[in-house]
């Protein structure tokens, strides 16, 4: 069993819990509320900015151009392609995507973003891959399972979101899995333990991110608006 396979097996209970979360079920059943969609997009836009920064920092730790290209391709994908599922949510909610950008991070989204960026600044290349891997892995798992279980057609309100992650025309993650396994073979036991810990924390935070969107999580103490 490869290192990445061990990680996936260890995190299976989190993958299952995430797939069965009410927000994910709301995507599958087309029942999410407008405010939930808006909150998700606001937070995911900023979170993905942190993902781009984490992968950019990883490029600085690469010594091979093929590894630099792997991260560069991922950055381009987020910038140019991952706007499509966001736009799907915005269309259903009846809002302009540009109007949902630049908002402060809610507690969970901030925690997740700082977790990734801390690892990117302080960790090895393997640690960065491990910390940033759960996001695409869980999303692809969700999309593929919804496509198989619910078999949505183009009339489904979230068909574009589901099919974006659920219908794969290329192995988006295989390069990362192969690189992680190669790095793990040369890593010390201590580094592999850190890689595993980063991966598991990110898996938990993926679940929490959907929970944040479902509950429309905000900071608990809000400043009262002045009344003139």
C-alpha cells in the first residue's frame, strides 16, 4: 500500500461523514437555500486565494521544473476553471459573482486558510502536498458519488457544480499522489507523521467548511450597527 493509499484509508470516515453532510446532500438534492449558497461562495473565493498562495509557496521549494509545472497548472486551474462551480451557485442564488468577492473570512475558513499557509511557509514539499490534497480529493469524491447515486441531468439546479467535479476527463490529482508517494519514500518517520497530521487536519477542516456554509457561520460577536 502506498503512502497516499494509507492516508486515504485512514481518512475514510471523514470522507464518508463529509459526503453525508446536509450541505453536500443539499447539493445532491438541489435544496440549498440562497443564503447558504452565498455564504459558501464568499468563503470559498477567499479560501481558494489561500490555496493559490500555498501552492505558489510550494513552487519556491521545488528543484525540478516538472514539479513547478504541477503546482503552476493547479494555480491556473483555480484561477481559470474553478470559477465555473461558483458561478453555478451564484446563478441559482440570483446574485453576481463579483459582488461576493473580498469578504472577511469566517472562523472556520480562516482557520483552514491559516493551516495551509502555515504548512506552506514552514513545512517540506511533501507536507505542503499533504495539507492541500484533501480539498480536491474530497470534492472529486463528492462529485463522482453524486453523479453515480443521483444521476442528475442538466435540469438539476446544481448540475454544473456536480458535473464539474464528478465527470473527470483527465486525472487531475494523479501527479500529486505520485509525487507525495515518491517524497514519502525518502522522508523520515517524523516527516511522514507530520504529513499525515496535516492531511488529517485538512480533511476535518473540509467537513467543517461545509458545516460553516450550511450554518452560515459568522464570528459570534458582531458590532451593532449605529442607528441615526
